[in-house]
C-alpha cells in the first residue's frame, strides 16, 4: 500500500487545494447544485481540507448532513480547523478511512468522488462498498482529472463500477474533466 500513499495528495500541499482561482475554475455550487437538495445525507470521499465539503454542508441545509471522509488524518484536521465555530460545523461529520475500506455506516442520498478514484487500488471493492451504502434512489458523482486519467482508464473505472452493481445515469459535461453520475443497477 506504500505505492498508494505516494499517489495521494500530501497534507503539506493542502493549502493549494483551497484558493480563489480554483473556486472560480471549479465552483462547488455550480458543479453540485443540480444534484444536492436540502435534507440530503451526503458522503464525500477524499474531502481533503474541505474545498467542496463546506459548500455541500450549506446546500444540504439544517436537516442534512455531510460525512467528510479522508485517508489522511491531517486533511481532516485542516477541515476541522476550517469549520470550527461556523454555523455548518454540526452538519459535517469527519471520518478517517482505512486504506482498503471507507468504513462508514448509514445510507446516503449522494456520494461525491472528486479526483480520487484513480488513487484507489481495488476499485471493484471500493464501488461495491459504495453500492451497499447508497440509498435505492441515490447517486454517485465521479469526477476524474483530465491529465492523470486517460479516457481508456476512465472507461475501465466505469466497467468496475458496473461489475459492482452500479450503472451510468448521466455523463456530465465538466470540461476538461471526465465525469459520470452512477446509480444502483
């Protein structure tokens, strides 16, 4: 698993993940608002320091919740610092993943996977776990980076999701990224 750690964005570089230029380029509200409704239970895997998490927590409203999961404790601590004392702090549950398992309980309306699936060594097991915690009408939004992930690799990822009981609902237009919405088969 050491190989995987080398591919995960290090905590030391987390400051570069939260900036105005990125907010303009990858607006969380613009990307997510078509899919998020008030009161939803959302799981964000690979939340990092919370670039998308904070907007997700605002969008789910007072009756919703966001489980922000990350492999690195340092990323979760950065997010914790970012939300401390805010009105959304109680809507966000921080969760540290294991290297081979997300390990959350409950059922989710929406799962958000931004620029992280290519880092997962066993994608079939990963998607099988996600399928088991997804509500029947829930959706999974996968977004992969344009340069790290080839079209062929992205299609392989979708095939592995299919084997795990997930099907494509929509291929979103999120240029230049590769993006897809999945649901239970």
